């Protein structure tokens, strides 16, 4: 019978004939194979009878080789494992070149592994990351399904820019060298494939709102694209967004939903991916030992996740947060890189982390932000200067979730769009929602890769997505 490594290490099936297939992680003394098939962070030891195995086969058992092993699971006589496989036959599957295989059993830099992204999941670090990514993805869908949400696939090609940033990837079938021009010498997009200028989506939110106003509770979970020429450790040009939208829900309900959602998905990986988390936690502890004391993490990875799961999120208005930051020691002593001087400042990660890690010592939800630093679709408060926006702040990373109560009043929304020079003609369908059966509704957005960064402790967003798309990089 064929098994996975995970099954062999967790089920009571000793002294039974079996088959297993996987990749060689290491081979020592012409006798001991460390085998892994991706089902677990752990390898299983396979003991080869080298006296009855021909030399040609032994020479082909190299790191990276795929093998098909038959044998019997027995109690291990050595240290480090409880069971091992006594091999009766071994078949090398395909070719394997030990001289050229890049992922050798030694420490590789993350930069080197990004250059070999097609093979980096052969390492413990990246196999753990991608298993966690998979589990988190499942937990997202499970949460919304269990709570009565409908999954909506929003368009990837769109004519709208939900964020109003203008940093989009254009989609066109026109001849790049000789595009048709209109009477004013501009590119004539009426002759393009869709008859207008289109781009890859930056968010599914606006389309999700249309479905929320008929189905009640919906969510999107799909790829989004930003043509932001940024090479930081927190930016990707292609990433995945989770965006629920709920009719008849105000900002308070939105905060309740987001807090419950975050606690649920993180609790799920604590329960189902413990070995991967423990491995990544130890990796971070080892990494911390090489850093100066001031740069070391104050919480272990699992403690950081529990910090979110076990604490109630503190809800604080933007105005109160600004007062706290203005009067804080780091601000007064100019330890912040960005000094908080007045109301209206756009908070940076250092400010958000101070509020979470130093001041409140729990996750924080900031709400009622200045209208000038938030998107046009957020509901304007009665004071005329703040909007019903909310951001959730986590330890170690700062902002994790951004959301708002949406502006449901047609006249107010039109005024905001006019002030920001957003075309009513392009968003006529969005305005229609405010004409026909308008109601209070809310939602939030969560960059999935940012969540995976938090859950794995990785410091660079390029290491939590299979094939990162960044400026000047579209390999694989």
C-alpha cells in the first residue's frame, strides 16, 4: 500500500509492507536516505541494504532525486526518529544531476532561493510557508462559508480604479508600435478590444458592493495588480486580496466581523499547522541570535499569533491615537523617523506598532480617519472632516486590515467624486446603487500575502507568494 511521509509518522502501521515516493533530502554512508514528499516538515529515514543494492543505483541516490521505495516500517534503532523504513527495493525516477542541483543540504540565502523559486519549496522553510499559505487560504473560505457569505469572482479586467491611485496595468490589444490616434493625437481607445481604456483590477471592492446589495453578504478572494514602482520588502505588483462586503452593516459591525475573522483564521493554523509554525519559530529564534539586542523580536512567532487570537482588539479613534503619539516619548525625543506634529498626519508603520506593542499591548482598531487621507467611497461623518474608516493594527507589521462603512448617500458621494475629479460617467453603475434601494453597508480589504507574512514571520513579502511579481521581475 502507498503512503505519505505524514501518514507513516503519525499512524500505527509498523511492520507492514509499504510503498512511498518522494525526494531525497540527504543520503549518508551509502545507507541512510532522508526522504520528504511535501506532506510534512519532517523527513522519514529510509535504510538501504547497500550490500544488496548495485553500485549504479547507489550513485544515483543524490540530493534532489525522486525515488520510489518499497519496504517495511519498523521501529528505529537510531536517534532522532521513532520509526524508519527498511528498504527492500528502490527505483530512481527520472534524471538527477548532483553536480548541478542548486538546493544542496546547506544554508542558502533567501535571495538565492528567490532566484531558484521553482525549487525553493524543496527546502524546509519554503515548504512550511506554502503549507501555511494553503491552510490559511482554506481557513478564509471556511470562515465565510460557515458565516453565510457568498463567494464572488470579481473581474480581473476593469475600466475602474477603485483606489483612485492611477497606478494600474493597462490592458490593450492595440498595436504598441503604431496605435490608432484620435483627432487630438491621443491613442484612440474606442478602437481597442473593449472599446475603452481598461486595466488589471486593483480591487474587487466596487463590484462586490453591487452583489452585497442583492445577496446581503459576499466576499472576493482573488488576484489584484498595482503598477507601483516600489522595490520594498512589503510591496508586490501582483497579490491576492480578501474583500468581504455586507449590506445593512455599519462600522461597528464591520469591526466586529474583521476581528472575529482574523481570530478565526489564525486559530485554524495554530490547530492544523503546529509543526510548521514551530519550525518557522525556531528559524526566527536562530536568526535573532545574530542580531543586536535592540533589533530582536519581543515575542516568538507563536506567541505573536496568540497575542492576536487571545486579546480583545482595542478600538481607538484616529484623533485619540494622534494625541497619544504626539505625547509619546519616541515622538518627544524624536526617535520616530516620522515625527507626529499635527492632526491629519498619515500614520506610518512605526506609529502603528508603537500603539499595539508599547501603548495598548493588544491589537488595535483605529477608526474615524481624516477624509483627506482616505478613499472617496468611505462614508463622511457629521463633522465633515472624518470618514467612517477603520484600520486593524497588528504587532510586528502594523496595518493588517483596512475597511470602512461605505458612503450610501448619492448626493454626498457625487460631491466627493467631483472634488477628486472621479468620472460619474465611468462609475454610473456604482452610483445606481445609491439610487435604487440604498442602505448602510460596509466592508474591508486584507492583503493575503501580508497575512501570510504575519503567520510565518517572514520579513519580505516576496517569500510568501510562489512567484513574486515586482518591478523588473516577472521570472518563472
